[in-house]
C-alpha cells in the first residue's frame, strides 16, 4: 500500500513539473540572434554568492567589465598596474565560454591626471602622450591577448553635433590619438575585434561624425570592426525610428553593430540630462525618485512595453547586430541609481534588486523573438 502511495506521489510530481512554465534563460531566448551580454563589477566577478554566479552563467554568453579595466583602476600610477580583477574576469569568461569584452582602453573619464603630465606636472607633448597611451595598450591588451575577444578601444570621443570632444587627449594629440590607439590595439592582438563606443549614437549628427571618422580610419588601413551604440534609453526617448536608423546607418557604412550598454531608465530626469555624460549630476528630490518603496505595476508595464519594442527593432535587424549587452546584472547594481541624480531607486534591468528575473518583462521580450 505504501509503495502505491509513493508511486502516485511521484507520478503527480512529474506531471506537475511537466506542466509548470519553463523559466526562460536570456541566452537561450537569443540563441539564434546575437550574443547577450552583461557588465560585471569586481564583487560579481569574485562573488561567493551562488545566486550571482548562477544568474551570470545561466543567462549570458558575453561579459563586459563595468569599471575595473578602465585606466584609473588597472593602471593607477605610472609604474603600477593592477591586474587582479582582469585575471579573474577573463578566467570567468573562459569558465562559462563567454565572448569576453575589454572596456575600455582610452577614455577621457576615469583616467588619472598624471597620464597627461610630465615629471614637472606640465602638459605632455603629443608624441609623449601617444607613446604613454601605446605603452598602456601594450600592457593591458597584450596581457589578455587571445582571452579578451573584443575591445572598446576608444570611448566617447565625439560631441552631440559630430565634432570631436575637446578632451585632454584631443587638446594634446588631436584626432591622431584615436588612430594610434586602434593601430596599437591591433598590433597587440591581431585576432581581437576592435570597437569605437559612444552614447546617443541614435542622434544623426553625432552618428555622422563618428561614421565619417571611422571610415577615414578604415581607408588608412586601420582596423575598426564595429560601432558600439550605447543603449542608455528612457521610457519615451529616443524614438524607435531613431534607434533603427542608427543600426541601419552603421551597417551601411560597413561596420558591425553592437548594443553595448543597454538599460531603460524608468525615473523622471532633468530635461538637460540626456545620454550618459558623467559630468552631469543633479540633486536628489522626491520628484526624481518616485518609486523609493517599489516600482508601480503601471510603471513596470511601461518598462515591459518599452523593452519589447526595442527588442523588436533588434530582432528585425539581427543580421546586422552581433551583441546586445545589459549594463549591469540587476537593479541594485545599476549606475542609474546615481545618474543623473544620486541616491535614487531605479529599476532599469531585467533582474530586480534581489536578482529575481522580471518574468513578465522577459516573457514579453521573448514574444518578439522570431
């Protein structure tokens, strides 16, 4: 009698399990579309938390480093490099078989002041600055040759009107610092893909400046594989048409398209705070932080609709896109909790503050995948 009861319990359990909805893993949803990636911080790369590790391994087949391979972290002093994170990061990528990204070799932000100065703290000459940059690229890209598969070589070097950003790099070396960076990165790892990465590439004027210069580099024999379109979006901006035209223009210019930093800000922000310019920051207030106790069902429904509409565009052009990377593992870790207003509670990603998947949103996205 006990055997029959046990057998009945097993049968019922199996039937229930078979009828339970299967949890969709992001990398499975997009298996026939493009790599699906995530940006990780040092705590996540070295995490002892099984939930963190499982979320990464189950859902993503591409990795990006959020901050720890930027110059100030990996090369804080002229004669000192810190490779602890980088070594652990590439080891994680190898462990899970990920397409591993290096972000980023040259940027105007998060670069120590000494990089641009001589021993007397006077501005370096052009040739000296480019030589210092090349030494940095040799040390970092050279160390991870064959382990990092694609590099954001230069990040955010253009203004919104398509002109060159007058950063310390540009003021000393002009546009030649960009060309030298791509040449050196290719020299250090000829097999690695090389990218130019920027925000607001959906804006036609900015995109034209980027593409004109990228084509100029290619005509000079400089390797540029893809343009990274940072996907820092809001619920109502940019328009879907603007996103789509950006993808089309990059492809028609002869480059692969990568969506490099995807998130959707659900909170209101000051009118002037568009894009991802870290020089811009505003004071916190209830006006800009309306969901301190949790996002409303109405706002989450809008987020689901926005993500589904964005991914419908990506799926339409999956022949042009090779990677889509979310900028953060879960809401708790998103940079949008502090940009453009510090101390907010934001909900821009597909995993919540406890790393639970936002099932309704993921299912809605899955519904647009062909």
